[in-house]
C-alpha cells in the first residue's frame, strides 16, 4: 500500500487518545487491507489496536476521585517526613502524581484485569462501605526483578491521584536494637495521618536481619511491628508491598496482604507490545518487533527495554550501511550473556540454515521466506536454499536433528 508509513503514523497518533470512532475506522482500514491481501499492513494495524486496547483496558472505566474518600490530611511537597532518630536518615520519600508521568506497564489480559479490579475497588471505597463491604486495601506485588512491579505501583497511585509515601527500607533498618521496630511504627503513624498510598518496595530487605544469628530477637520485634502496623493501617489507608523474593517474607506478613498479585514475565504477545511501546520515535517493522519478542523468550520487560535501546542505537549509527537485526541481536546476546535464554542464544549464533529453518517453523513468529530474507539481508531464494542445504545434510548424515 502506498504511503503506509504515513497512514501508520496517523493511526498511532489517533490511538494515543482513542475514541470509539477512531477505533472503528482503523478496524475498517485493517479489514479492507486484509481483504486486498495486504496482510502485513493489516497485522500492523491489528497490533496497534491491541496495544491501545491493552493500555485502556488496564485503566478502570471510570476513576471516581478517591480524594474525598480517603480520610486524612493532604501531603505537600514540603511536609517533613519522619527520620531515623540516630542517623537522621529519612524513613521515606514522597512522590506526587504529577512527578510520575508514567504510562501503564503492559501485561497479559489476566493481570491487566486483576489490576483493574484492584483500582476499581480503591476508587470506590465509599460506595463499597455503604453496602457494608470492606475494600481490600493492602496489595502485595511479587515476581522476578524487572517485570514492572515498581512502575505498576507508581502508575496505580497516579491513577488514583494520590501521592506515594515510598518507604526507604534501608533507612528503616537500624543497627540499634529496637530502633527498626520504632522506625516502622513512626513511618506507619505518618502514613496513616495523610491521604496517600504507602509503598513498601523490595521490603523483603527486612529479612536480611535474619542472616545474623545474633538478631533473632530483633527480627521477631521487626516482624511483630510490621504485623501490628499492617493490621492497624488496613482500615485507614492503601498499602502496596513489593517483593522480588516472596520466599524471604515471613509467612504471617505475607498473609496480611489481602490481594496477592504475581506479576509474571511477559508472554510472546506482550513482549511484542513492550518492544513496540519502547520503540518510538524509531519506526521498526512488525517483523523486527516479533523477532525481538522471539529472542527475549523468558526475559523481563526491563530486559526488552534494554534490547530496544540497543536496537535504536544500531539504527542511529548505521552511517549509510544497513545494520542487520540479526547482528544487533548477536551483539546484545554477547554483551548481555546472562539475560538471554540459552537456547535462543545458541540459535542466533548457529548456521544460517538452522536459524532460518527455526524462524520459518516458529508458529508465533509466523514468518514467510521474504520476512526472514528481509531480516537477514538476503533474498528469499537464498533463504530457501540455506534451509534446503541443511535438510540435505541432515538426510545424508542423520546428525542434525529435525528441529535444529
Ligand atoms: N510489563 C512491562 N511493561 C512495560 N515496561 C516494563 C514492563 N516491565 C518492565 N518494564 C520496564 O522496565 C523498567 C523497570 O521495571 P520495574 O518496575 O522497576 O521492575 P520491578 O520493580 O518489577 O523490578 C520499567 O520502568 C519499565 O520501563
Ligand atoms: Mg522494583
């Protein structure tokens, strides 16, 4: 289709503020393109529509301002936060919604819906109380590092237009006996006085006290302080706990959280969307986004973000000479050895025949020989020949397995 990049840019701009009419017209265009056999352009539009849907889906349909509903004083940027008595280190940091202009992290439908349910509850505290239902005000997010938990928590508070009181766990943990428990109590007293979301990020750090056998009494005090304070806060304000190591959390603390949401590593479709999300202003072809998603099997959103940054750098410094996606992926795999799945890494460095055949056979990639050719900088007959040669070899010697 002529001028498709322009049309694509137009659609993307329109979808940044999607109205039903905008969606409908883009859907029409997608169907028309598909009918005319331009499946590639159609799938680009389909992808855009899914992204728009995902990002709007995670937001509650109508956020009733929670301001009126949570009782307490209003936090200001100059409100003094409590400090550790011995070191004067602040126990928390204030983050106001205007400071976090973050877009929603991308998740699969199940997680998006769960997040929306929590937000809907939190933005309807009053109507729920009126019918005698207590909203769940404590939420634990757990999962691998880099899956978007912190970003999700910041974004949720911004959706509710509430400031975040971000606990400094390192500041809370004191080497003075009894001080950690007192710091926790002071922090919660402060949180309960104001309208805010209390964020306990990476709060498994308390558990490190446990490594020290001398600290048995202290860890008990700390856990008790946490339990008591979580209990008393439950009816007052909203709390989000985050941990990368749920197994380190005391099980009683773990149980205190009414909502326990596991933030998973992204699946293939979500990886495509995350790659797309971080790509602008570079306009990467759909095949590249899919290839990046294939390559980052088992990786986190943060890792995909890093790879996309590498991709953009390669695009920016190509000085006339075309940089191939495969070279970029190989470079990334070499410099980020631990971040890439071993099988993927092996494949990306294997012979053309093996790699091309794997790409051709991968259902999720759904690549044609032309697609692979474009990615590899070869024409489609060369790709076909590479695959064929491999098949002949494996027929002959029987040493190459059928699945490369
Ligand atoms: N699901 C996701 N969607 C979009 N971006 C993500 C996602 N997961 C991670 N990221 C990116 O990685 C960065 C780090 O994520 P972060 O929220 O700090 O992870 P965690 O707190 O789980 O370790 C985020 O700021 C975001 O840019
Ligand atoms: Mg984090």
